[in-house]
């Protein structure tokens, strides 16, 4: 197959469960350090700490809020150096997609949730098609060099070595790299007891649905004054996750606009920068 000399294919009969994903330890991201954005993030955190202090342990510190572009597992220092070099040498994408002299921007407005309320995030407004195209190709470039957070299914090619020849990403196919859906995480439930809590919540949901119909809801769930309690749908978030009432006042909240000056390669595990309280940077692409 042309352009696929560096690819090795797994036999289709290898069980998927035997191919385990390695834990991500590095990621590409856009930092949200605009002064107004930081003030609005602090305003959200102050609200949570004042109204529901028991949930403050799940808050993300404003200085660490960012937009993740992609995560990856870099196995050693050599891989980190390769990934950093790949990012810094991707400036050809700037001239290809960003023809305007103005730097791209991202506007943050509104707060929502993911994963049954386990994650509370700020919404990202639609970005320019040019910047979205740049991010897509950058993610594809890293993916094609073997840097990804997911294990490959047996039917998709995987990489025997680290870096492969330029342009070979065109021959990489499969559903492993999904579309970029940026959001800024504001709160995230973590901990070893999450699975236990979710199982308990699932059992409570089943019990409520079976024994009490659609009336049941816990005390922390936000009441919908416009809905008939007889027909109100009970969901898992009523029993598990960060209460809607906590972030509902920020549903249309404008957090501001960030000028995107760079894309950075950051470490999840190295100590945070002492001066900025932000993730340790090991590479960047200046825009």
C-alpha cells in the first residue's frame, strides 16, 4: 500500500479487550489567560464556594483552565522531544490557514455539563473555519505520528515506530480520531469512589423509576417550576453528579474572549509552574 510502509496492521481476530489504552500524560492545549476571562472564572468559583462549599473540591483553579486540543501518551524523554519538535515545526499550517494578520480568537459563553453531571464546563462559541481547519490538521498530524490517547481497534493500523514520513497521515484511516469539540472544564468529579457512587446512583434511579414513577427527585435537584411534576423526567444526574442548581445561574454567562497566541504541549504529571500555577510547558507553536 502506497505511503504505508511504516504502518503495521493487527490481525482482525485479535480481541479488542487485549489492546489497552495507555494513560495520557501530555496534551496540546490553548491557555485561557485573558484578564477578563480569568476574572469571570474566579467569579464562578467564588459562587460555588459561597453557595455550596461541599462541592468546591471539584473546582478547577482559574489559572489552570484551558481548551484541550488532544491528549497523548509519551513514553519517554525521546518521545517528548519528538512531539515538541513536531509541534514547533508545524508553522506551515499557519501560512496555510491563517492568512489574516489578526490572531484567531475564541469566545466563551454559557456553562453546561457532561457525563451525567460529573463535568461542568464553559461553552465555546463557534470558531473561525480557518482555525478549526488548522486544529483538525494539527490533530491529524499528531495522530498519524502515533501520538493519541486511545488504543486502536484491531482493524485500524497502528504504528511500529515513533515518527513516520511526512504526508503519510493521508493513508491513515479509521474512526479513532473524532471531531474536535472544545470546552473549558470548570469542575470535575475525581476519585476512586466515583464508580461506587455512580452504581449507587444508577440503583436509586431504577428504584425511583420503578416505585415512584417520574415524581422522584433528590433534594438537591433543581425544581422546574414550568414542568408538571407528574411528567418530569428523572435522569441519572438527579442522583449522581454536580447539582444543576449550582451552575444554572451561569447558563448564559459571558466569560469573555481569548486571543489565541500559541498552542502548547503540556505535561499532566510534572509539577505546575510556580509562578503561574499552570501546567509545565514542554513545547509550543507560536501563532
